[in-house]
C-alpha cells in the first residue's frame, strides 16, 4: 500500500536515488522551520534517553531522583533487572531491548536533523529491521533461549532508527501544516 504524496511547503527539493537496480525512497530537503521543530523533538528524545542512563548513576550516588526516573520509565518497560544493561552503577532504567529501540530512535531523529532531509522508510524496511527483534521476543515467549542483553540491544537499534526516521517525517508534516497560510502550498488539501 503506498501513501499518496502531498505537496507541502517544508519540501524544497525531492530526489530519488538508484543504485544498480535498487530504488531508494525519495529524499526531501527540510525547510528551516521543519528542521528547527525536528531539532527540538530530537533534543527532547536525547533528554529522554539520558534519563535512562542517568537513573542508575543517581541511585548509586544516593539521590532520590534516580528512583523517580526509574519510576517514570516503568510504564514503558518491564524493567526486569536480569534483562537490563549495566554500565557500572547498576541496571539502566529500561531493558536492553527498549534501550536499543530508544537509542536507535534518537539516532534516526539526529540523522534527519543533521542531514537536513526527510526520508520515509517503507513498511518493508521496518518489518525487515524488526524481524530479528521480533524473533528474539517470540523465542523467549515460547521458552526457547533468548539472546544476551548486548546483542538484544544491538538488534533493536535498527528498527529504532527506522521508527526515528518515520517520526522525523511525521514531525516535518505536522510542522508544515501548522505554519501560517504563507508557509503552506497552494495545492495543500489540508488548509
């Protein structure tokens, strides 16, 4: 199923790349407004990811803020200690798989901001990158041995990055549609 392209003002140039007989998705330049909004979202994601790493260090130092951070992450992850990475001060605030997804998402957002382009990965790309993580999850659910924490983190980076690129694309769409009338394209159906 393909998503129809809607011309928006955040796009200043669109290119498509072919390598051999492989067609890469179109890449669109971000307008400065969309790039600024996306940078703010990436900063918020960086703060979120920093909280994951900061929680055990704060707890190790005796600060109650570490426990509060861990509690804040509880709705997003099971936080089983044997499934969490340990960087020296104790287990991170989320499990290895969630750490990989969040870190990958941050990398995807940062890639879009730093490159100044938006790229909408296909569903096929998301499924292909998520397959190892899904297989590891299913193996654990049916009683088969699961991967150790660091490989679990590593295989979650790729689907996280794809989700980060999808989030970047959505943020660019929203920031373009929230702009004033002068910033919207005349052919934009959402006015």
